[in-house]
C-alpha cells in the first residue's frame, strides 16, 4: 500500500462558527456536530480566532481511491502505529483516509510503516 506524506504542518482546532474559516484555502477538513465545529488545516491557514487549537501535526494519506468494501485498512495502519506508541488523529474523505501524527513522531511513523511493508512517498 502506498502512503503519501503531506509536505506541510497542520493544526487541529475548534471554531465558534464556520464563518471563521477561509473556504478558499486549498486544504482543510471541517466537521460539525451538535457540540462543536472542528477544523484541520495548514497551520498558516488556521483562523486567528479559535476556541481551542493544537499545532504540531503532520500527515500522510493512503494513495488511491479506497473501495467502501475494503475492511481494516485504517485499523491495520493505526495498530502498527499504536504498537510503536504513536498516537493518531484520523480523518476520512470519500476517497481515502488521512492519518495525522504529532510532528515529533512523523519520521518514526513513516519508518515503522515502511518496515511493515508500506511504500512511502
């Protein structure tokens, strides 16, 4: 399985309302529930006013479009990282899964996944 590393730093934050988010930016994830609006974006694109934020994330994604019938892809990847004591923040899109790890664990995460048979780009 091919993993592609994202070339930028990411921030995970909570915003008061969606109007704080610049929807013209090229990379972001927004989730909204009854309790919160969460945003994952490039660190430099994080709104100035957030309710909470955590900087220092890096990410990679599974290359290609994942069929919905495939089972266990994210769980296998997260298990390998958990066995190496690396926590994750996962986000899924229609096509694929993105996995974020803290910046200090990024190179080690890619190394242990490579050692487990993943191809890294």
